[in-house]
C-alpha cells in the first residue's frame, strides 16, 4: 500500500510535467479548461484527451512498477497473476 501511494503521487507529478511539455509544443497558451468560456470544443477535446492519456499511462506504469517492487521485496505478487480467460 505505501509503495503504491508514493508511486501514484510520483506518477501524477510526472504526468503533469509531461502534459505541460507536450501542450507547450502544441500551443503557446496554457491548456484550456472545461470552465473556460471562450474555448473551441476541438481544442478542449484535444487537451482533455491528451491529458487523460498521459495520466492513465503514467498511473499504469507506476502501478505496475510498484507491484514489481513489492513482489521483489516479498516474493508475492499483489493481485492477480494473469487475467482469467473468458
């Protein structure tokens, strides 16, 4: 649990930095927010999709890394080894 919390926080910080860097390459202004009055839907959709994808990627990688660290320390994998076949 503590490893996962620390990894999740680190993933959030790293994801934010990556998103800011990528958005800076797309537009000179800061990314639009849903509460902004005058923002195009296309630009808002792009910003939200990019931000969501980056955060999901960072969280997934951090979670998997935390599980690998836990397994290397304890010898037991937290959670399912493999998904059940359908």
